[in-house]
C-alpha cells in the first residue's frame, strides 16, 4: 500500500460479502449455467460443478481475498510485494501485476456493452414494447438492432457505474450492493415461485435434478463444469483481490469466501429454476446459451407465459442488478491502480477509467463477442494463475498461513496449503490450456 494514504474500507462484514457476491453473480450464472445443466443432464452436470466450486472456493477465493488484505493494495503492488519478499525487488511483480489489471479493464469494457443491451431491454420491458413482439424473428431483429447500435443505453450504463464508484467503497459500492444484490435474489425467487404454479413446470424440475451416472464418464461434462465454476467465482487476480484489500484485519476470510461461493451457487441454481421450467412451460427446448438465450429466445418464451409483460420486467430488472454489480467490480481494480500509482483522488481516477471505458466500449461494440472471448479464454485465467503463483508459491507457506488464518479461532487444516499451491494452481493452468485448445470452456 502507498505510505501516507488513507485507504477506503468496507463499512460492515455483510457489505463486503454482498459486494463479493454481486461481483460473482453475473451473466455466466444466467445465460450459461442453465444451458450447461440442460445440455449435460441436470444433476449429472451439477455434481462435478459443485466439486469444482468447493475446490476453487476453498483455495483460490480465500487466496485472493487474503492476498489483497495482506498487502492492502491491488494486483500491481500486491505482486510487487510478493517479489520483494522473495527476490528483493518489487519491479518484476509490479510489471506482472499489470496483466490482471488490464484484463479487468478489458473485460469491464466488454461487459459495459452487454450492460447497455440490458438497460435497453429493461426499458423496453417497462414500456411494454418487448412483450408486444411476436415470434423469434421479431426478438432476433430487436437484438440485431440493439447489438448494431446502442450508444445511448451504453452511455447510461457507464454513467450509473461511474456514479456508484465515485462515492467510494463504503458509501458507493457497498451501499449499491446492499440494495441490488438482495433485490436480484428476491426477484429471481419471485419468478421461480410463480413459475412453479404453472402447468408443465414439473417437467423442468425433473430435468434439473435427474442423474445419469453414465454421463459422469464423459470428460466434457467435467471440462465444462470446471470452466463454469472457475469463471462464475470471479477468480482472475483482480476483482476478488481488490475487494479483499479493503478488508480489516479482524475479518475471517475463509468464512467470507464460503459465503460468496455458497450464494454464487444459489444464484446459478435460481437461474436454472427460472429458465428451465419457463422453457418447459412453453414447450420449448433449451438449446441455446449466451446472448442469444438472454435476448432472443428467453424473452420470446417469457412473453408468451401468463403474466408475460410483468415477468419480463422482473426478469430484466434482476439481470440489470447482476450486471451492474459485476461491472462495478471489474472497473474497481484499474481505478484503484490509478490511485496507487499516480496518487490520484478517487473521483479523478474514476473519471479517467470511465472515459476510457466509454471511448473503447463504443469502439469495440461491433466486435464485443470476440473481445470478450479473448478476455475470458486467455487474460482471466492468466491473471488468476499469476495471483495464485505469487501468493502460494512466491510469498511462501508461513506468510500464506499467517494471512489466511488471521482472526480465525480455529486455523485451516493442514490440507489447505498443498491443496491451494498444487491443486488450485494446477486447475487454473488446466483452465487456461483447455480454453485455448477448445476456444473457451467458461
């Protein structure tokens, strides 16, 4: 941390947890997880997914939170501190720390384009124009027009994000997440309960929880479960690390990490309990994922259900909250880095990052899909791997155990360090390799 500077902090334990949950709950939970559950046989996919959530949540999430808190800084200074302790120089670490920071900025810029799409769809759902569209072709044309030119709503999304961030950690990000994250869950729970009352929903539930043991022998089930768990928990050497840097020394990081992993998994399950039964009620198969599912096929299905116009409002409002909380987290690492490197006040750093986000975001809007693929396939796993190596390998065992067990009444078991050092880092490297070979697994 920069000497002589007063670092912002979380106002409460739950404020931090809700912010981390908000950062983890994003589009992957909504437009990808239900499709993966559908494609790979319900519980047949859930079993390996939950296994990987436990592995990553109990190692990587704890590691990034603890690393940030220990160094009281973002990736650049955290990595620099690691190489200074081991090699006597912080320069190599600082240079490597720029990789997850730039990765976070690049992913945030791409995400801002998608958030602009969500703002437009939320507005259309409130005005009723979305529910008046008839058939897949109409929704496809609407999405084509949105993806082809959505400058106004993209600017609205960035403006909201910048305002939240300008107020700082406690008064801005924490307060926003205390509102938006619980509302996301309440709205999705409401949707799930309503859909449960409709004829045909039972078919969707049966499919979600069906177990086909032979499916567990399919290596691709495990590959995609690994990618889903990895990207869903926001392990990338930036967002979780920077949020951890605002924690006090009295926080029980492993307990906090457990809550984040739990509620992120619940969000993914809630999305499945909404989307898969909705498709079943409409007599449709869930054959699509990604933006096509979110902006074309799912709105078409929801609009045909009883109470369709209201359901569209609730759905896209919930999705909007998930998008904004994730977007704020992604922009925080580059914002904090500007503050650390150039001693800028927060409003100035937020303004600079916001201007970059707007300028680059508008430029890459036509190629946002390819942009996001590069970020998720390469930059995010590299950032996560670097953070894991810096903390678990470079900082050393004694330092790691001191930091993760800080303020705990009972230290983590002897399993933690070797599991984090070897299994987590190995899994992260595997995500990078498999993603590069297959063109993405998350």
